[in-house]
C-alpha cells in the first residue's frame, strides 16, 4: 500500500510539472504575440496565438487523461501510449522535414519571411500542429 501511494504521489507531481511547464510556454507565446501585435506584425501575432492554443489544448488533454488514469489506478504510461507517442513524434518529424524543404523552396518567391528565425518559428509551429494531428490519429487507431 505504501508503494502505491508513493507512485501515485510521483505521478501527480509529474502531471503538475507538465501543467506548469505548459503554462510557462503559453505565457511566453502570449508575450511573443503581444509584442508582435504592438510592432504591427499581425502574422507573427496570430502564429503565436495558434501555437499557444495548440499547446494549451494538448496540455489539457494530457492533464485530463493523466488525472483520470491516476484516480482509476492505472500507470501514467503503458506500452500503447508510449507507442502512440513514439509513432506520432517520428511521423511529425519526417513530415516536418518535407515541410522545411517546402518552406525553403517557397521562401524565395511566394512566401516572404523577414529573416531565418521567422521561417524557423513557422516550421516549429507547424511541427507542433502536425504532432497534435498525428497523436490524435494514432491514438484513435489500433496500434
């Protein structure tokens, strides 16, 4: 019984750390958006908002599921959830590589970026969105 309480406390602490880190990232994205809007850069402001909302949605989903699993006595990660996470992250990484190539090719004529950091921010934001999409897909699919 003592070991169960210890692992339950550790799992709750891990879940709380995920929430705190997510909130800090969201706060940073919000500050980035506010700064971009104040400088008249609406595209950068909207990108920051989209990234912050994506992280918030994913963090709420992880927290809700983790909290439910802890209350029901399940471990925070089983073999299937690890496999879903691995599959979603690897697929989003591979798709993002092609996304980066497309950004590189299109940035000369079609898409005008201010500098390299703006293009990198778009790529990272795309990777977050792709990871969320692939995670939802693989979580619904039988693996």
